[in-house]
C-alpha cells in the first residue's frame, strides 16, 4: 500500500507501490484504449507508448525497447 501517495490496494498480494521499480505490475483498475491510457491500482497512469505519470506528478518518459532486432524473432512468426 502506498498510503503516502493516497493510494491503497486491497489486492492480495498487494500491488507494487507507485515508486517501486515494478510499478507496472499493479492491477489495472480503469482502461481507456481509445485515449491511450490505463489507470493502475497504485495510482500510476500508464500510456500506450509506455510513458507513465506517477501520482506525485513525476513523468516517466516512454521506455520502449529500441535495441530489439526483428531478425532475432523470425522463428516465432511461423
């Protein structure tokens, strides 16, 4: 539970706090795919481009993998 940020979680086990490195693993409580965002249980707004807005106003820039080489995954397409 992240009481300091005004967010409480009733899931068992509890969702990661908004300031935890695994914050994106929290349960989704609202989703608006037409607008490109989801609200997680810990109060994090997660955007489709992988950017985030934390409950305390901190912005996390998009962090999509940019070093993935598609040819390494061709065997999965068959």
